[in-house]
C-alpha cells in the first residue's frame, strides 16, 4: 500500500518523506542484523574473512545507511531527507504544518527549527 502511495506523482517531497518514514523500523532492523555479523579482524583466522570482502569494502559508505535508503525510496537527496525527517519528528506543530502545506520549504522549516534550538542554547 505504501508503494502505491509513493508511486503517485502528485505527492510533495515532504509527503513522500512522511510515507518513507513508515519503512524506518524495517531498515533499522536490517541494519542491526548487519552490525551483528562478525567478519573477524586482522588477527583472526584468514578463512573467516568473507570472499566478497573487497566488494564490501569498496561500497560507498552512504549506500548502506538507513537514511540513504529511505531517501532513495522517497526520491529525494539524503540531506533533504534528513531535514524533512527532523521537521516531521519535531515538537513544533506550527513549522510542521507549514512545511506539510507547502507554505514553507523543507530547508526553511529545518533552519527555523535549528535556529530556535540555538537561541535556546545561548539564552
């Protein structure tokens, strides 16, 4: 059902990010499983090293990150995804509604949220 919603062309980027966020628990679980695999270290028996180690090492760092995969699903850049997810997960309902309605861009909403936190920190 979520795939069908993402296939619609009339969704804004923030709406696509909101739909992709529903996939987050699945990808976080997969990431945790990948972390638990032990490939050994330089002092272990060499036979424990996987045959595709060079392939694993040459993959881009961002390729296996959860946010990068979710950004790919949403069809936005990872930086935009990070900013949109922060806006959607924030407690500031005013900024969240303005971004969802399209009145404010994702980056402007993100900057507003981070600016508010900086002001609180310095006061």
